[in-house]
């Protein structure tokens, strides 16, 4: 509880004691009026002062004005105890509101705690503690156990575990070691890290997140804007009605002034729009807080509201539905017996020769082949000493000559003279010749690995790939075809659960747009069960497709585009809701997006929809409940069937119940 809240609790306790003392003797002694006055001042001395200041500043019709007029009117007709009760319970409602707002804000303030206070930078061999925005790109910072990571960078020394819960919502620490990238805002748990800075503080992950959070409240949902406009018209209208209620019956029909002034004051109490004005923004604030706790940053409650109306979700493929990392997905050796009576190669043998062929290449496809062999062979790497010669054939692949291994000799493969084979291999033939090569080296393998053009160049007819989708590497030993390896971009493990969840939440259409080949896109789309797939698209084509899909969807529903790359920025900005996969996403994609998924899990979109629908549902409940109860109590008060005590419930009671309901928006737990 804050210091301000503690002071208010003391004031309310004093007010309640004084009110109880006055009510015990039912106001029969002058001292009771002193107690009532003390109770009124203890509870609400500041309300008339606020009303006066607001009137002086041109803001007349607010809850302070309504409470002041209503309680002064009650005092004027001799109902001092009811005036005290109105002020006391109004302040109780305000206390509940303040507590609820602080609780909803807690997740946001926790998120703001990711802001680093300092950075330990190494300069001329000495460690200096400086402000994070004073560190330049390329400088080395030291992060000790328990410290926040102040800037984005790459680990150049040390290993540790990082707590990224405030960023991603994930409680499991992330292990980092040399060569790996880390982001600012996470907390170093154990080891000492030396990190080379890759981004200035203003461009860092933590700065981007803080900017998103700080600006989120400025973008209001339609329901919030409606309540703001409603209060501007509603409050002057009810003041006019209360004035008419106080004046018309006594003047026109000679009714007692005290009766109708009392009813008008009760009318003002119950008409105060606190329940709506407070609970609606509080509900959206709670929803934004719940989303941030789950690693989903939304740039405004308008996007939270839009997430609850999703009809169509459009995905980019690479880096969004797929990992963006190549892996060997199929290894197929050639059938039958080859030269020298050899059987077809095994999977491991084929992968080993492919790894030799790609040994000197750093292309992502080559790296995936070498990784697959090491995994297949339990970490055993190729013997680089066997590579006698290697050349890259531009646009075709690699050509590598290998010396004989013990296995090759044991199965009787003959050595081939290096000079003679060098001339004949280009023609697609290998000659058997005994003797030693120049320099004493001999080799048995003349490996060609690459595309179909390379096989044609060698005079080899490659095995048909069939329905296989991906990049196909063909292997040959001289002019003997050995087999093929398929390299594919793998689908994220989280995607199937995400798509299933989106279907369950009523998303009607799931679409994929990709710059990859149409066949590749359709294969991925068919595997995932997507409704539509469009391939071979440039960034401008993606925007055009999204515009077509926007025209096709129902007018009261929304379309979201999910992407991660810089080329997705235009289409992210064009969609009703642009969702960026923030962990690996480019800065441009995050800037253009309306929602950022911090841990790159597509299933978080489902959590975002559920949070949005829960929040919007709570907002709807509060609107219906508050307006319904107020209209009923207003009618009863105007007709004389309800006293100011009922008016107190109609205002404060409804506000407290609406606020407690709004707080539920903050309480969301993922079902995953």
C-alpha cells in the first residue's frame, strides 16, 4: 500500500468513527452535528477544493463537481448524515480504484525495471561505470552476476544463464556462451560476461520495449473513446435534469422544496459516471498488463480490441512459420550395386562424403550438411587431412578429391593417379591407374556435390526427386551417382499448436505469403493445413495480397499479418493488426508492427486473442451493468422510491463492483 493510500485509510477510519458516533444518538444533540461535520471533512475536504480548482480552469462537469453539489444540497435540506455517507463511500470507491490501478500498473512497472542503470565498459584496460547511452558500438562491456544487461551485443568471453522473464514471459533461464547474441533488459544470473556492443542504447531492445510501453496508453480503444465522449455529454445532461427535478415540482405544483432538492441531490449522486469512466480504461490497462506478462507487447488498447475480432491471420513463411535454419530432412542413396561390386552407400556414408564435399564452404546449406553428419556420427568430424584438393564450381557446387581411407582400401578401391585423374575427371570419367600420384599422394574419391547442373556437367543422370520439396544436393564419385540429400527450412515446433488454437478461437481463414517458390510454399501450407498459400511474392506483392484479403473479410472483423523480416514492414503496416516476431525480428518490422511477440512463439498470438476477448468481455459487462443499475436507481430516486442511501449504492457500489471486475483482466494464465 502506498503512502497516499495509507493516509486515505486513516482519514476514512476517522470519518467512519465520527459518523457512527453521530448516528448512535440519531443527531439529537448539537455535538452530533459537530461529529457529522468532522466526518465529512475527514472523508472529503479535498473534493470541494478540487471542484473549485477545476471550475477555475474551465472544467466544470466532473465527479468532484457532482459530489460537491449533491452533498452541499443534502446539508442544505438537513440531511447531514447522508451527505457524510455519500462522501465517505465515494472516497472508499476512489480508494478501491487507486488500489486497482496500482495493481494493474504493477506488471508494467515491473517491465520498466528492465531499464539498466549503468554499464561497465572496458576502456584502455580499465573498467569504467558509465550511463548506457554513453557506450559506443564496438566497445566491450562487462556484465557481472545479478546485473542487468545494459546493451545488445555478442558474447566474446564467458558463459552464463540469463533471466529473460521480463522480456519474454518465459521463466526458464537462457544459456549463453561465446559467439552468441544477447539482448538488453535480461538479467545475468551467474557467470561474468564480456560483450561486444552491437547497438547504441537508443536502438537497443530495452529502449524499444520501454518506448512501446510508454506510448501504449495514448492509443485508445473505441470503447474508451466512446466513454470519454459519453461522459462529456452525459454529465451536463444529468445536472440539467437534477436542476429541473429540484425546481419544476415546487414552482409548478407547489411541492415542498426540501423533498425535491433532496431528490435532486440523490439524483446527482447516482448519476456520477465513475463506474464507467474508471473501470473501462482500467480494464484495458489490465489487459495490456496481462499481455506484457506473457511476452506480448501491444502498442495500444485499440490493437488489444482489434485482436479480439480477428477473422483472418496471414503469415510470412521463413522465420515465422519456419525457423529460418536449414536442416537435412532426407538422405537417399542410389539403388543397386556400383563399380567394384559395392553396395549402395549407407545414410552415414553418404552424409560423410557430403560433409567432406562441403568442408570448405560456409554457406548455410553446407553448414547444415556438416552438422547433420556430426549428429549422425555422434559428434565425429571429418578428417580434413584426407582433402587433397577442393574447388568451387560457380553456380554448380563443389569438387573435392579425397585420399583413401582405411575402409576404402579394405574394400579394394584402387588408387587413382592425381595428375591423370585431374584431366579425366572433368570429362566425367575416372581412370584406374596404379602407382603414386605426384608428391606421393594417392586418392580414391573424386567427389562432386551440388545441383542438377553439376550432375549434367559430369554426364550423370540424377535420380528423380519426386515430391520432395527443398534444396536438393546431388553427390557423385567421378561419374558414378551416389545419391541425394534434401535440405529444408524446418517448421517451428510451436506452429501446429498455434494454428489449432487460432481455429479454436474462431479465426476463419489462415493464409501464408512467401517469397519462396510456389511449390515450396504449397508443400508447407498443405502440411500445416492452411486455407490459402501464395508463393513467389515480392514485398509489394504481399501488400497487394493483403489488400485483397482485407476486402474479402467481414467489415466488423479484423485481419492480422505476422512477419519478422525487414521486407515485411510494408505489409505489417497495412494490416489491421501487424504482429512482429520480436526476438529475431528486424528493427523495421518491430517499428511497423502493432503487436510484438517477444519470444518468437506463434502460439502467443492465441494468448493475445484470449486476453483481448476476456478484456473486451469485461468492458461490455461493466458498461451494461453500470448503465443498467444507474438508470434503474435514477428512476427510483426521481419518483421518490429510493433515498440517498440507494443513490450511494448506485454510484459507489456499482463503481466498486465494476472496478473489481475490471481487475480480472490482469489475471490471465496461458493454457499451454
